[in-house]
């Protein structure tokens, strides 16, 4: 079974125009520090779950659109401008088509092979493909709790088929699958969504852990990204500490039914205090690599200070950004990658 090398993780979105651009710049900057590399979640996928809403929910004959972005066909500018949907009366089940992640990954894999051949990326660096977890794909858009079970089941079925297609198109030994978990955490905090149901979040999270993680073949890597979002601000809400993220991470590691190769934990830009990081002592990571999301636009020194605060409680954790940085100005991307490299060189 493959083991992660290096101390750097790219979370997902990178903010360049093409996968070739991402592989060249990231490969030449931190290629010797990574085990996996995303294609940057380029194009429409930059908008994370908004892409899912556009791809699967908009114009579905069983779904009524209540709110849609005003200034663009499907890209919102604020939380007031985000899609809202509800199931049409009498709808008890749904079936979606392909999301598009698997076929995009197959295209990026061909680009990755060319980057390897050009010497831009080491031969053992895998393609990293991220999928929003079922709760994340649904909860923001369907604000009537009675719709959640039906839509989540349909999305989970689609995601299972998407994973199957991915492993048919790209050899599992060349892949790392990352599950993105965000709205689950926001909802359980109980302070953000007016329609939150904190008492049922856990079952909506742990059920897909049990059902989806075992679909990842042993030759592929598996990781989880636990996050507090970037839209409309970063983070969407600031957690009191890492306690809730650790609870989610421990469950993922213990109950995925296979090895979890890595997890990512977010670190808000102003947090260097012991209170935030102390819950790391409760993390049961075993041989799972932990990456702390310390890198941010305030520079290498401040980012390293956050990492040092984390390493007081978890000495061997690796380096990542707070979240994907695909919505940062493109001119900042080389500098953000350079911060990853500068910090990793100190470890």
C-alpha cells in the first residue's frame, strides 16, 4: 500500500486557467514535496457546490427553482444570490446523470502524463480528485428539510456511479480521492443557517462515510478536507477551536472501512492561540497524514507561525492552505505556492 511522501497538500482549487498551467507551476514549485496534485478545479468547477447545483438541480424536471443568481446564468455574487430549490409536489425519488468530475479527471490525467514526461512533475505524484460530500452538495440549496433525504440519496447514488466511472477511466493507483466536508460543520455549529438541524447532522455525515469510502479501491488514496468555507468570506464562520473538526476526522478515520491516507484541517488567518489547537491532542490519526491549513495571503512568516502553533500539539503535521485558493487573484497564485515551499523547507 502506497504511503504519502512530502509535507505539502494542495487542497483543490488553484486559480490558474488550465490543468497544464497548474501541473507546471505547482510541479516545478513543490513537486518534490507532494504525493498528490489536483488539476486546480478549473473552469466551472472553481465554484465548488455551485457547480453541482448548476449541473444537477437547475432545469431538473422534478425540481422547482425558487432563486437563481441575477447577474450571471449560475454564478452568485453573494449569499442572497445563491440558488434555492425545492422538490415539486409529490416527488419521492430522483435520479441524476453524470456530475462531470470523472470525465474531467480523465482529461486531466492525460495532461498529467504529459507533465510527467516533460519533467515537470515526479512520476509518483498522483492525480487528486475532490468530491463534495452529499450533505455539502444539497443543504445550502434545499432549505425545506423534508426535501433533504430524497435529494441527498439521489446525489449519493450519482456520486457512487461517478466514482465507479472514475476508476474505469483512470487507474486507481494513479488517483487520490478527496471528500470535501464543509456545510456539515457549519450546520452543526448551529449559528449560520436559519434552517439548520444540528440534531440530525451527524447521521447525514456518517452514513455517507460508511457507504462511499469503501467504494475507493485499496490502490487509490483517500483523504478528507474539513473546512469552514470561503464564500462569501473566509472562513464563513470562525470555529471556537478544532474540536468539532477533530470529531469529524476521528469518525472518518475509524469508520471509512479502509485506510484514510490524509486529512486536512482549516486554520483561520488570525489563530495562533493554544485554545484553537489544543483539541489536536484528541486526534486519533494512527498512520493518517494530517495537513494543517495554515498558508494564507498574509505571507510565509505569519503562515509559519500558525504551523508552529499547531505543531505544539501535533509535531508531525504537514502544510496546506486554509482552503482552496481558486478565487484568489491569479497574480497571487505563484506566491501562495512559494509559501508552501518555504514553510516545508523548514520542517
